[in-house]
C-alpha cells in the first residue's frame, strides 16, 4: 500500500517530495510541493486526501495524518 500511495501522490503533485509511512491501517503522508503556494493548511490537506479517498472509504486506512507544505526558500 505504501508504494501505491507514493505513486498516487507523486502523480498528483509532479516534482513533489513525498514521504509515506504505513503502520497497519494508519498512514502518515508528508508532501512538499510548489503546488501548495497560496493554499491554506486545510486546502493542502484536502488535495492530498483526494489521492487516497478510496482507501478511507473501503476501510483499508483508518487514521490519516497529512503534512503538506511549500518548499522552504
């Protein structure tokens, strides 16, 4: 599942730095992308969440932590 999530997030945010840690039905996703410029924290998280919504819906993932940020200058 980790590789699938990395692939989906990487496709959604080309050029992003993506880190994923899966432990059972819990996942931590860290994404650093220029795409997040001008977006607030909630909008950033919603964009990443969209990549894994089906895993939440079918119960494969229960707890999701998303850290989404712009690259530091």
